[in-house]
C-alpha cells in the first residue's frame, strides 16, 4: 500500500504487522497462510508476493506448488496444517464452507499459544484485507510486491 495515499492507514497497518511479528510465529508458516488465503481469494499480486518472499527465504518449489492441495501433500508439518486449515476456514466465508469448525479450532488451540493464534488470525485478516484492496485497485501481479 502506498504510504502517500493515507499516512494514518499506512501507520496503522505497520502497527498490525508489528503485532503479527510479536506473536512468535515462524515467518515461513505465516507466508504459507498468506499464500493459501490469497489463492482462495484469487489475488494474483498477493500470491506473487507470497511466492517471491517465500523463495527468498528458502522455501521449496514442492511446498509452494502444493499449498492449494496441502491436505493431500506430504510436505507440511502438523503446525502448518493447523494454520492452513484455520486460514481456509476463516477465508472461505461465502462458498458454503463450514468455516472454522470446532475441530479446526481445537487443532489450532492444541498447537499454538494464545499469542501465536492471535498472530495467525491477524495474518489471515490482513491478507484478506489486502486481497480485497487489490480487487478494488486491480494491482497487477509483480508490479508492486515481490
């Protein structure tokens, strides 16, 4: 987001990202959450940015190419699976999906601390926010982020 458009909004977003970072969640896991959420929403610039960022941080092509099919792919840890399930449940609110089921929440609560859950939830919310902003402004993939 361009800081010249709205300095107050830009500052608020920076504070939210600081809160995410303070949650103690591995950045690679957060990037996978960002990628999966952006895939669900069809946000090309956010998918591009997530893949670019992940690759710069050493993520493998196998894992990146299979995020959309994470349930069937053998490449993810139990922690990543819990976070990806939460991301899907929280993001798929319009297509008849079950949402965040008790089982998803129990898996997340058994896997992460309260601070980590807060950070993952905020990452999901911020990704959905940017996915929608990009839908409005029609930001092309690769132009700004990545």
